[in-house]
């Protein structure tokens, strides 16, 4: 990975996030409400302001302030000198700012949109699995649940029924987006950008050189989904020829037809596990994809059928352990990257005991968008049947086949080896903490999101004896095409809080005072970031405007070690509250770090914690215990 790409990687949340990815917006900064039905989904788009470009002075001041807790005196003096030189009148910063302003005049939605897609995602060449994609696990359903899992190799009725149920609800949601009848969303009375809802159904990522491509369409009018079982892929019509909705039973039958087709195909006649290639390094997959396209016109048709499907369903003929620490791994990476297609924006995974989840490609949308979709799936489990299903005959399922050669077969074998190494390196565990939640925190006048951020600061300090740059994502959906901005959670006041909390001399009143001050500082940064006044996206934009090696060399603000150091987020976090219907996670963004997704319910708090086993300094299960201790000890201070 180039030195150019690395700061962009470590400066984004992924969830994935959901992610990592799993980049979601903190609900503390932006709670959404639906509008009256008369306001169509995208009617407010023209009312939204464009994402502002902060002034150089604003960014310089906030950036220097964010460096205070992580640099010593000499490092800080050097960094401040580099910043001041960059933003001085007539300096390079003014030149780059002018170019950024000129670019804003030519971009459809935002000066940041193309830069963020390219630098945040599409130029990233490491595998999307674990590194970019996010996962979410649905709560177990009383309606679709087997206490005793069937034997391996079996597809169960409950599994088929839940898959068909969710498929039908997804079709209903897509209808709302296509017809613009999904209620527009507001922050109080201010409209939010709805554009990302156009980027979920039928969306896919294409591995290419020198960077990938993301493809979205709206309205999304395909009449089929893709279904995977034992690495075999099928094109499965779920709508009539004119888009007619059909019954749950009709969709169930289509899925049963897939199961029958796979079971009746001898192993030696089954297709190669092409999906495993989507777990590979993006350049490796891009080369293999080009090879496939060059082998046969059939491969063009097959890849297009997968890419352009509304979404994917993965039927796993096994069940993972009931222990949630174990089960979420199947949704995260399948244990071996088989029976998955990591380039689809949404692939829904169903185990044969009825358990379900989703693995999402992060590029087209931030987690709050698919999160809304996931909530609807669970809420509508008993109402997934269309109001007036048609009796139209659905088209037959079609096996998606590929022509492969020895090179592709060998690439798949190596992809399996590489995927196994990545998967074995992931250390991921969960917390379902039921001792208190947002009700208690609001009762003691604490912002739930900011409070959890301080829990993480205290836990890290206790675990490592120091503090670290920390990422939390803030939504910028108040603006046209808005995605996210970074909240730098580690501040002078958060450091003062963790030191004071661990002090043997500070009393409860002093600890409360330090906590409230740290929370207030965090909320101020969150508000600024949500208003497009953060540091990281603006600096990324300025850096992207450099045109020559001479400019890059003279931009001391980016050459100074503090620039990378301040974005080396050993704690990368994302809030997907309330977590009542699902919970999720993503991978760490630096080798020595943790990826932490959390969801704050009324009476509980859920966390996912990921790290890499290759780093001897990190251990997700040990850090989990430290977080639990911080949760309990901080409550004692407030109670």
C-alpha cells in the first residue's frame, strides 16, 4: 500500500459499519425522523446545502488542538510550525484551497464525493473482506428458529422460509425507493440527504486497475436476485416479467428449486468457487476477472448477472455455534470465504438453524442506510407477504456458469490459502452488556454516545497506560451527497478525564466534573464535524489538490510525522444504536488497533471488538474485560 493511501485508510470508519467498516453516523449527533407522507423520498434534495469547505484558519486551529494530547512539546512545536507555514497568506494552502473551491463548482453534489470514493475506498488494494466490508447479525427470530440445528449438508425449511421472508421485505423496500414513497428523513425539522438509499439495491464493486469501480443504478428494476449454495450461483427471478410481486410461497419455491438443483448436481460437475476470488487482493482479483472475461463471452454474461442482481442470498448448509462470540464469524467471513460474493453491496446469509445476517460492501453507503433496511426486515417478519400478490408464473432459475482454465483454478486455490490466513488472523468478540443503557445515561444527563466514547478512552488508558488517536464517524447527511466526517475523540479533556478517574486523590465530584467536561468537548467536535467543519476530510481534499512532486515536498503539514500519527487510529469506532434488531462490526484499520462497533439500547449496550492476532499488543477478549470494568466503574461514579 502506498504512503498516499495509508492515511486515508486509517482515517475512515468501516462497519461496516458497519463498517469496518461499517462507517456509521453517531446517533448522538443525528437522530432521524420521518416526514409526512406527502413529501416524497427525494423531494428535499434540491433544498439541501452543499457541503462547505472550511476555511484554512478553522481547520488549522482544530487540527492543532487535536494534536495536543498525542505529541510532546518539541513534536508539537514542529507540527504547529508546519501548519502555520501551510496556511499563511500566499502560502501553498491558499493555492490548494482555491483549487478545491474550483473543483466544488464542477462536482455534481460535493467537492468531497469523488475524492472520498477514490481515496477512501476504490484505490485501496487490500482485500475487501474484513478490511472494508462490514457485517451484521440479526437477532434470532422466534418464527424462524431451530434449537437443534440440522446436520451439516442440510438446507432446512425454516432457513428457506426466513430467506424468502426477508427477500420479500427487501423487494418491498426497493419498491419504496424506486417509487420515491420511502418517507424522507429529517433531523428535527431539517431535511437529510436521501441519496444513499439509491446505492444499495443492485449495487456492486468491480475490481479493476488502477482502482476499482462502484456501480449503482436507480431506479433498480432487475426482476431477479442471485442465490449461492455450496459456491454454486443461481439467477433467481423473484418478480414477474412486469415487476409483479408474488407470494412468499412462490419465492420459497424458487429457493427450493435452487437447493434441488445443487443437490442433484454431481460434485465433479459443479462450478469452481469463483466467489472466493472476491476475498482476494484487489489487484489479484482484477487480473483474474480480466482473465475470466477473456476466456469466454459466457463469463461476461455470468459476471453481469451477479453484479446486476438486486441482492444476493447465501444459503449455508450448516449452522455456527449458538455462542454469539463464535456465530458472528460466519457472517464476518464464513470461516473460509466460501459461499460468499464480497463485491455485492448486500449479501444476506442464512444458516440451517434459521440464524441470519448480512455482509455488506461499504463503498456505496454508510451503515445508517442499510441499518434502516435491516430494522425493517426484522419488524416486518410477520408482514412480509405483499398486499395483493400476483399469480404470475416466475421465470425459471438459471445456474450461473463460468469457463475457467488452469490459471483461474490455481488463483482460486491461492485465494483460499490467503483468505484462511486473513481469517485466522482476526480476533473478534462481542459484549452484550445488560446492566444499563441510554435510559440511565439520559437520567444522569450524559450523552449516551459521548459517554461510551469516554468508556473507550478509559479502557484504553487502563489497558495500555496511555491514550491514542481515536476515530468516531459523524454523519454529514445535512448536506447534499453527505457521507461522514471524522470525530477525533481523543482530546485534552478526555486525557484529563482518564487521568483524573484513575487518580487516588480525585473524589467523586471531581471525577464527575472531568467526565462532563470531556463529554462536552466531544459533543462540540461532533457538532462541528456534522456541520462539515471537521479536520480530516478537508485535509484530504487539500492533499488531493497537489499537482507536482515539488508541491508535495513543500507541504510540510503532510510531511510532518504528526499528520500520519494523528490519523493512526488504534481505536476506530462506530455507533449503530439502538441495536435492538441486529448488531454488527468491522475489522481494525491499523495492525495494532481495534475496530469497535457499539449500539446503545435503552437498557443495554452492545459492542463488537476486533483486532489482529499478528499484533502481540492487542487481544480482543482481554480488552473486552477492560471495557466491562470501565462500564461498571464509571456508572458507580454517576449513580
